[in-house]
C-alpha cells in the first residue's frame, strides 16, 4: 500500500472530499476533466471513497472519519439513504459508435446538456443502500478487531 500510485490515489480522494464530509461527482466530468471528483455528495460515492481509503490501509485518515460521519448523519430512519442523482453512465460522451469530437449544442441531435454530450444515464436504485452498508460494516469489523487486540494486550 506504499506504492506511489496508491499514495497518489489516497491524496486525490482526500483532496476531493466535500465540505459536508461526503464525496460525489457529476456526469459533467465526461465533458470537462476539471469536474472530475466534483459534485453533490451521495451515499454510494461516499462509500466508494471510504472503501478505497480502507483498502489502502488508511484506517486513521482524517477524511475517513468525516466520511463515516456523513453517512451516519444522512441515513434515514429506515436505514436507507436518499440519493436522487444519477450516478452511472452508459457510453458517456459517445455518439453512435464513435467518440464525439465536440459538444452538441442545445437543439442539436443527441444534445443532453453539459452533463453528458451523448449517451445515457443510469440510476442504480440499490447502490444508495448496499455500498454504504458495506463501508460501515467493513469499518465496524476493523474497529471491533482493533478493540479486541487492544484489550488482549
């Protein structure tokens, strides 16, 4: 986990954490690279960032705790999370079988605003539930194991 590529990924994830403690992005990143990692926080995308930090061994990273707090603070009474945004794309930025060379203008065939030059958007309805649960569960297992180790010493 000390490989330079892993360390750069951890830094990138930490740098793109939102003020509310979560992570998100917009499909606009397919149209403009400066938008990568930018967008309203979502439960599923926050969970992905947390899982990546945990996989990199960043159990004590300050962004991890803030992300966990985001998930805990946005969870509904029934255990789910709201996630009104589309978080998946199908063939982003592509026309009929080929990469678009420029953005389509409003009124032109296949125009879909700056969020997606062509393609389609997907909403995975269960991502908002099982990815956060997976991230929280993985952190709980780590915390419980660490507590058991500390009491055994």
